[in-house]
């Protein structure tokens, strides 16, 4: 028989799947390795709510819009850094 009882495993899984604990937090609370609890949760077939929504077209549209906005910000920041680098390089000549 395994190191942990079936009932213990089920209660540990419920901390994550029903009570909303993060796996690492629940594992600490139960004094078991994170990887052990994650393994039990994965074997239970539970999927995190945000993973269930990953295929939702509306969610994907929002994520795409946010990613495009962030890309634009980073492109602007990159241009500013290029100009600053060129400016300071000229000052050191």
C-alpha cells in the first residue's frame, strides 16, 4: 500500500479543486511535496478553470488584444532605448 491513504489523497485534492488553494500552498499545509500533490491532482483529471477557458474564442480575442497592446508598448520602449544608446554613444566620442 502507498505512503498516503486514499482518503488523505482525496482530501488533499479537494483543497485544490474545491477549496481554491494553490497546489504549493495546500502541499505546505499538509507537509507533503508539491510534486506529489500536483501528481494527484493531475491524475484526478481536474483542469484549472482558466485552462478550461483557453479554447473560448472570446477569451482568446481578449488575450490577443492584450498581447498586441503589450507588443506595441515594447516596440516603443525598444525605439527609445535605441535612440538613447545612439545619443550616449555620440557623447562618448
